[in-house]
C-alpha cells in the first residue's frame, strides 16, 4: 500500500523503487569516458591530416579535441537528466525496452534531479501533481424518527505506485463515486439509530470511516489510482421537519419541568398526583399559565409579579434560580409568545 500521508509528498525512493539506478549511472559514466576516447583522437587525426606541415595546428589539435569532447559531453548530458519540481513526478518511456518487447516500458521519476537512460523518451503529458486534493460533499440519511442532513470532506492524492491508472482512468465523474461509497458506509453505520443518537455518534462514525477507508487499500482506490488520506463527516443536523419534531419534544419537556418547579414538585410527583387526583387539572393548568407568563415576561424583564408569586409559594432560592433559567430557554419563550399571540 502506498504512502498515505496527505502532508508529505512521497520521495523518489518510494516512487522509483524498482528503477535500476546503478545501471543508469554506469551508462552515464561509460558515455563520459567514451566521448573523449573517440573524439579527441579523431579531432587530432583530422587536423593533422588537414594541416600536415603546420606544427602549431598539430600542437593545438589535442586542446581542440578536448574542447570538442567537453562540448559533446555537455550537450549529451541533457539526455541523461530528469528534473521534476518538488511536488511532481514524471513518467518516461523506455524505447529500448519497448523495441525488445519488454512488459514494463514506463519508468517513474519522483521529485528532484535524477539520471535516466538516454534512450528514454520524456512524456511531457505524463507529469502528475502529487499534492493533496480536497472534495466536499453533502447527503441526507433517513432514520426511524426522521432525516438527518450531513456534510463532510474527503482528501486524496494520486497513488504514486499506480500512476498509469490515475492518468488513463481518473476523471472528475470517476472520483465523484467516492462520495457514494462514503455515504453508503455512513448510512450503514447509522442504521437503526435514533436521530439524537446518530448526532451523538459523530466521533465514532468518523473513526469507523477511517478504519474502513484509510487503513487498507480499497477497490475504488485501485481502480482510480488514488490514495485517500482523510475522511471527515463535519456535521449531522436534523432536517427542517425533524427539527420541528425535536423542538416540540424539547419544548414539552421544558414546560413539564417548569410547571413541576412552580408546584415545588418533581415531574414524576406531578404525574403521580394528577393520576391519584391530589393535584387537580385546574391547578396544574394555572401553574402552567404562570410559568409561561414568567417565560414571556422575561423578554422585557418585567417579572415582579411572578417573583412575588414564587416567593409566596415558598420555593427556595436554588429552585427559583433553576426556574428562571429554564424560563429563559428560547423554546419555552417561543411557546410563551405563541400563547400570548395566537396568530403566531
């Protein structure tokens, strides 16, 4: 499996691991030695033959031959050198291997400067940017009690050990398919959960996705020549309809708790007293009206009458403080506003 770190560009040692570096150095050394061995004597012979009676030319012919050899070496070195930017790799085609019918004709070179065979053809269109790419996606998943809207991101880069697949097969539409894989895995993980449990499970969900996609080579990666370095579901939020449902449930619980505080009881005690008749529905409704009145008046900070009502009920300071905090809840205040203005 390739190097998955998104922040570290793979080195040439990883990219060109199978490349015969020693063979390339030997060919370069042979070229450097062979050029002056053949050129210098040839230039000396040529000048001496052209000017046989000129001793000065004969004396200078060795220097001229050496200069010609140096120029030939300098010009030929370009065929031996591959240079890549720090964040790119390239693919050369071994023409000799191709002529000989060898199965491996593509040679990979990583970032930096490297020695190549002179018969390798540089493929200018076969450069690959090794930098990490990022994609964002959104989705909706259906749960037993409603739908959740989610959003996330995935980061990936070309697989430097599988570059030809990336070059010849990966298009934008191909990579789009990874969104579907992630969403399918999310839905499988959240299957059967309630909406609130699903929202609370976000850290566990991200750990699950990491185990599924980051710690092993997937078929999708092999088919597209990419390496996924990170997957993160950023948020899970209730759909508008589910928010209404959850808001109503939260509102009901808050009002129930507030009424119980007004009565100096716990919600369970209120339910018990309503069931056995020791607490009348009229008294309960009155306490509910007082609580909603308190909630509505908190917006304008006009709570003198309610504070007096609380005092005569004999509630201690801690209970009064909790009641006031509960009454400040946006859901409870919204309900109090609707009670005061039915048109809302």
